[in-house]
């Protein structure tokens, strides 16, 4: 892990997509379709982009979750919690999204020398570390195996996971994507995903590995740092990381290229969910 944001020195300006027009936010699949459109835009226009979004309470399934042998029963249980569900268009496993979880993507064009997967994750780790450098607690990056959607670059404070990171590459663009549990009931979030696997597996062995979710290994940013935060607070800290590095942040627009890609992405998400969910 490097201790600098040196990778930003070649990027003078980022376009920011935060409070987007309703036509890009009203559909429950909208954030995923827009993310893909922005990755494509970054690759084609050679333009770095920051994308922030939150959702109403949802269970966001990974494609592997649709392999659960008792998926129908598991989804009925999720519905009993009052949580809608959907399948995202990328790998990994189930996560919970709600108003207390910030989703943030660092999107940029592929470089001449292809960025390795780990280098991409390290960039996001460094941005989040820098955003909270005024706290004494370290934000570590390693797998928390009994968390939901565990991965090599889970972000944690004193052994408790606060965030997970994923990547997606399309049309010469790359997105490093993080969900950050800022505030809210992380115990409940974890229990919902734990129940997903309990009811979806019923003890049956499969060729796919699903985590044994233990709610006590996950927490929120505000609990881990013993300070109240809102999602807006965290967005401002992340943006300040860029402006303090002399990066210009400008509001992103929605040219026809993004509009077209968004509609195509939305249609793909609709078809994917119709195909994969009972």
C-alpha cells in the first residue's frame, strides 16, 4: 500500500455525478445502469468521474447468490423483512443498501499500462484512508471472512468491517466501487444476509462458497470512529480528498452518449433480473 495519492497527478479534473436528475434515479436499477454508462463515458472521453449514490432499503444480490438451492424460500424470507431485492450486474455476493450506506465509484479511463486489480483496490483504500486521516484509528484492508460479501480488500477498523470494494471494466473504462456503511443498524443488515444463506442453503453443500455471516464482525463508520456522521459528511470528506490534491471537481452533465448507454444498461438490468429471479 502506497502512502500517497500520486495516481491523481495525471488527472486534472473529475466530473461528479451526485444528485442526479430523477430520470436517472427513479428506477430501482438506475444506479447500476448509470454506473455502466459512466464507465463507458470515462473510457471513450478519457474523462475521470466520481459517482455517489444511495438507495432506499434493498438487498442487492450478486449473481452467485442466484445459485442458492433454496433461493425462492430465501427471497420470501427477505420480503418478510420488508426489503425488496435485485440482482446487480457484477460479481460478488449479497449486500444491503439503504439511506445510511454510501455507494461511491472512482471511475477513470484505462491507462496505457493496464491497472492491476490490486492496484485499483489500493487506490480506493488510499482515498478512504486520506478522507479520515484526522482520526487515530487505522482503516485496514484485508478479508473479513465472516462478513457479508467478503473480499481481499474489505475495509475495517479494529477488525470490524465497514466497507467492501468491487471493480468493473467496460469499453476502456474502469470503476473501483465501494459501499461504505456510514450509519444505521448494521446488526439488522447483517442478520438479513445471514438469514438469506441460512434459508437459501438449509445446510446443503454446494460447489459455490457462501459466507457464514456473523453480525459482530461488521459495524458502521460512526460506531468504529465514535463520532456521528451523515452520508453527506462522508461525501464531503471524499470530495475534499480530491480538492486538497489540487483536483478540480465539476458537476457532470448528461450528453446523448450517456443517455443512450443508460437506457441500454437499464434494459439489460431488467432482463437480467427477469431471467435470474424466480
